C-alpha cells in the first residue's frame, strides 16, 4: 500500500474526502444522528473514532467460533456512530459514506495482507483476490445495488493492482431467510451451502489467495459459508477483513497482529 497514515487520522481523511464530493444531490445530514448540514457531524465523528481500536485492526472471532471461520481482521467494535453509519450506508442509501467506511475497511485489509500466508503470496507475485460476500437477490432488488461490492472496490483503491484485485466471484445458489434476529445456530443452517463460485470465475479462484470482505462480523456464519465456497472452488488461502465486529458475540483472538 502507499503512504501509511496514522490510524485515527484515517477517519478524518475519509471525512475530508466525503466533504469534497461534487454531487450536491447527495443528502446533507449526518448519517449517524441526522443532524443537518454534516455528512458526519463532529460529535458522531468523535464517537466513530472511539469505536476504532486504538492499536489498529486485530484478529477477532465469535465466542464460540464456528468451524471453518477464516482468520478475520476487524478495525473496531460495532457500536455507536460506527454501527449507525454502517447501517445507513447499507440499508438507508447513504452511499456517500463509502469513502469513510472504505478507508476503515482498507486498514483491516492491510492487516490481513501482512499475515504470513498472504504476505508470502504477495512476495511470490500476487495479487490477492478481495472477494465481497455476495448480496442476496432479494437484498439487491430492495437496495437497487450491491453496496458491499462498491465498498470492496473503495477499500482496494489505495493498493496497487499487483497487491489486490477486487472481484465479485461468489454468487448465491439458493434463497435464504433474512439473517436478522436468527440465532447463531439458525444462521449457520440458513446459510449452509448457499453460495458458490460463479462459473466464469472458476479458473480465477483455483489456486488463488483470497480475502473475504464484509461489513460486520456477528456470528461468523456468512464468512464460514463464503470461505467454504471459495475453498470448494479451489482457493489456496482464505482470510477475511471487516469494518467492525459485534462485541456481544465477538472477542479478540488470542493472537495479535
């Protein structure tokens, strides 16, 4: 990646990028609290920074961790202004928050790239495939787009094409229930064998090193299924990166970056 920016300053830089957007049709209210004339008001920006771990992204896992969960790096806790901004981006059409959230996801991505399996792959010539978890057909119809795919591209913008390649190689293979409100066990059953590698992407995935990206780590069921699909498609290494992790279910792993 290019110049390394101090971790807390990344959010400020991202907010500056949002403020520089030329499209005046974008909403001008705080994505977190709704305050007028600010896409992220100063109190919510401060709260968002407080949700990010001061020492940077760390490996996280639910407790108990589901079998098959890839090593996952996250930048902070799903709480306060950070959780509200993630939800606003994904479900309320606040696509103007993409630069902010993309910067945060990029640092989680960088932490994953520094781990031995992927670092070795980069030294051997790379690039690492950055794979967003697929959006269900129902969610794509409801939202009108696939916000996680756009977020993955934004997170990769600061890397070279020799380092990462954002590719939407996974697709849903059957309908699933809405995950909201489901227990960890029901989420796992709901998602089991629900994803597959797109036919046209099979050669790209075979033998590849991949980083799955998602917005939030909750029970881990989505990442487990996405990782299974990539491994079934022949991926050699699979890790994951998220913006944040739920604290009521997730704990920091014993290993630290």
